[in-house]
C-alpha cells in the first residue's frame, strides 16, 4: 500500500469505513501529515457510524494531531475518546484513548504520568478480545516498565504479548512485537537474543510487503549493529532505511535517519560527512517542525564544526540545540549534551568555554541527583507505609477472629456450663499466640527501620556514604579552635578532597554502563585502601567522590593527593574479559578555609574545591589542584575569588598546589 503514494488518496473511497480506517492507520504510522486530511474527510461519517468505527477514528486522529505537533488538539481528542469509551462502557475505546494520551505525556517528559496511563490502558485492554488493542497496548506496557528500569518485568510482559500474538495476531502484529522485543534485548545487552528476534521479524515483514515496517526494522538493526561495534552493517542498515522512508514520503522518519547518519560519521571522526548529514537532518526537521530531531541535528552540526576548528559556528549550533532541550524540559538529555559540549570545546582548545559547559552540566547533575534521591526516599517510605498497613490489616483480622471466638464462647457457655474451663484455656492459648506474634512483628519492624536508616545514608552501588549523610554530618560537625600540632611540629588540620573520574562517558560509551558501574565500585574499594579508616569517603554524585580527612598535618595534603592519583591509576578493573583502568582529577583544600581569619561555611569550601577540580580538568586531567591559602584579600573579595578561582590564582590572591602522579609542584601564586 505504502509503495504507491498517489493511490493512497483514492483507494479508500472504494472501501468500507472499517477497511478505510485500517489503511489510514498504517499510513498514519509513517506519514501522519498525509493521514490527517484523510481522517478529517471521513470524520463526520465515522462519528455517525458504529462505536468501534468512531473509537478507531478518534484514536487515529489523536495520533495524527500529535505527530504533526498539534498537542493541544491531540490531548483534547484523547480525552474525548476516553469519555466516549466510559459512556459506552467500551474497554477497547478506553484503552485506545489512555495509551495514546500516555504517548503524548511521554513526549512532554511527564514519564510517571505516561506510565500510569499506559498501565491503566493495559487493564482495560486485557478485558477485551480486540487483538489489535491487546497487542499494541501490551507492547506499550512492556516499554513503560523498561523505561522505569524494571527490565525483568518488561521482558515478562513482552514475552506474554508475543505468545498471544503467535496465537491470535497477524503478520503485522508479529513485526510490531518482535521489533519491540529486539529493542528490549538491546537495552538489556542480550545481543544474541536481539539478533534472533530481529531475524524472525524480517521473515514476518516479508509477508506483509510494507516498506514502512521494513524501514522500521532497518532502523532497529542500525541500533543493534552500533551497540555491537558492527559499523559497516550499521551504515548499510541505516542507508536502506533512509531509502525506504524516502520512497514512501515518511518525512519524520527521514529526519531521524539523517540524524543517525550524522551521529554515525561523528563516531568515525569523518566530520565532512557528519556535517553534510547533520545539515540535511536539520532541513528535514524544520520542514516538519520536529523540534527534537532539530535539536539533535544542531548538536551534531556543532560537534562537526568544533572538530573542524570552526569554533564560533560550532558553539552557536550547540547553544541552539541546548536551548530547545531546555525549553522542552528534557533535563537528562540536556545534561548529556552539556557533557558532550564540554568535551568538544576542550578538544577544540576552548578551555574557558569547556569549564563553563562542565559547570552547567555539574549544576544540572546535582539537581537531578537530588530529585532521584528524593524519589528513592519517597519510594522507601511508600514501601514502609505499605508494609505497615499490611501488618495492621493482619492484626485487625486476628482481632476479628478473637472477637468471633469470644462470641462463640458465650453461646457455648449458655448451653454447656461444663465446657467453661476448656473454653477459657483455649482463649488463653490464642491470646498467648497473638502476644508472641505481636512481639515478632515489633521485632521485624525494628529491623526494617534499621535497614531503612542504613539505606538512607549509603550509596547502593559503592556502599560509600551518600551526599545526604555528609551534609547532615557537616551541619553538626564542630571545628576545634585549637587543632594542635603533629609529631613533626606541623599544624594539624582537616581536609576536603573532591575527585572526578576522567573520561567516564567514554568508558560508558565504549564498554557500556555495566563497565562504568564496575569502575565506580573498584575506585570506591581503592579509596578505602588508600585512605584511613577514620576518613569519611562519600559518593558525591555520578562519577564524583568526596573524602573528608580529619586531623592531618597541613604539609601532608599534597602527599595524600599524589597517593590518590597514583593509587587509582594503578587500579585494574576486570570487566567482560577486558582489563580496564581509570584516572581521576582532584580538587583539595584544608578545612576550614579561613580568609582574613574568618572561616568559610563548609558549602563554600566545597564549592572552592569543586572549582579547583575543574581547573585540574581544564589543565590536562589526571592531576590535583589544591588551595593552600589566600593572600592580598584586602585588595579583593571572596565573592570575586569564588566567581573565578583561576583568575584569582593568577592575580596572586590564592596560593595553590599542583600535584601530578609521580611529582609535585607547590606554588605560592600564579
């Protein structure tokens, strides 16, 4: 059908309403700008038709409005469909409306609401015998679990949908489910299983002769090939997808394929082709008003420009893409792009720009980290409350059983006085059992409380203290007015060391996030070996670690920094048959920091250490920059120093130490 675009406008006229809607549904999947006027043309006829026809028309109208960027009309149409389904008590119509509303909320970055709508849609879909609805909603429910990080549940759902489709579905349903299963296996890094399901999907696609479906499978093959390092296979698959998409006029798919090709050539450092495809992708995205594809195309163009030495043009393209991500509220993607931006600027030699980008990324990272921490705490609290409610229900049930037994006892007392002693003994036994169970329940509650407390102060991946514990500690931590001196006569101080893993994104991109987790776990273990038991080690966020060292000679700070640099660099991480290594950049300072004799709050001290860390990043990585003290503070202010630490250092207002692995260079000023 999709092979002949000219026939699409005329063919439905000769068909019944149900058949026309089925054909428009397939067109809508790939060419919504062509499907929308066709839907509007039959809207009046469908509204006057059967419940099923009206529901199908509204569902496809909702999809078309969303895909052409008219989200307000899409939401209104979905709400109308849901209300219509509830009024008609038609679960299939309700499920269609809910799942499509879930798609819109996903596009608007309201992930939790999107998942809730899709899972509610699944409950309605399972009560129908509509194969189309059950297959499509089932796939969406599985994908929602995967987006939530629950891959076992997602796989269980997807396999159930596949089994149902094998029994009841058509070849097009098999293509839909097998394609989704392939993507899920890729997410789970199960590449052999992904290849098997993709091969079966290709067999099913041959039966329906749909260029659009075949293009979708080629796009999935591109992702699988890229993740497994098969670059030539990836290029061949994406070019085939692009050719099929252009043959049917699927402009939104064309834009995204062009973005993928631009990204492909960036990975190969072929910046000429990357720029060419990025420019084509931007033109295609602008033509259909696809902001997301346009933003990604701009970022790719920016990377190509920066790598080619066209700094101003590259920064302008990057900033335009970042503005779109920020406007859409896609903060995780914005954080990732900022990290890429900083790396690209650093490689281009624009170190001030790179430091600024890293600061923006770090600020956003801290914000997202805090939100994830709050979400985790809420989930733990909800789990605790659910357990508490369940225990209360069980106790009430037992109480009701006791009351029922007492009523029966009174009746028996009226009939047979001779059984009084036996009944009394029975009640005593029951009460004793209940008392023991209550004591056991209380003991379990205490154990759960202790477990919850431990989880609230520890990072689940590394077992180190988390940021919240450090913040609580510093709020109550009292600095001693007299620190004393060490055995060598040196002043004893506390110290802050902030470490960031170098090129951590490269580790994740090359070996996967599992390798990144292995690196973080191994570095945490190395830190425990290098530092003392009395030192507090904190997972500060992402790939950052913070160490608070009490009672250390002031002259020994540089030596600690050197041990950390060399100890972590010597650490070997075994992962997937590969031996990996990692290095860190470090910012450090004695604590408290007291310019002009006035101690700074710990938050400002950590901020200065963070700025020293970024100086280490900006000056080559795998080194440590430490604050030794301040001078000439009457000629400047702490606010100006905190605004630009490097400038203050070079102006002679800050004394710094520079430490690299194997040697030290202590400097009083710039």
